[in-house]
């Protein structure tokens, strides 16, 4: 399941309703579950990019990291 959704995400991080419906049928999930998976994945990517761009030795950033975990 996760491999298939990851491949689709790389092609289209914002699938339309039709794509979500097709994926949900293929994977045996609800369209809502697929929708939230994509939302969560986009958020995860944004957070990873944010932390990659910040200074890991900055104590303020360390506190922010602890809040997100």
C-alpha cells in the first residue's frame, strides 16, 4: 500500500478526487483515508525541509523539534 501511494505522490502530490477514488479502490481504503495520507505526507515533507534548512546546533530549533515529536 505505502509503496503504491509513495509512487503516486512522487508523480502528483495533490491528486484530484478521481485519482484518490481510484487509489482507494485499488488499496481497499476509503477515499478519505487516501486524502489524509497525502495531506500528512505533504506536511511531513515540509517539516523535513524546514529542519534541513535550519541550524541543528541552535537551541531554539532543538526546542521546536521536541514540540513536533
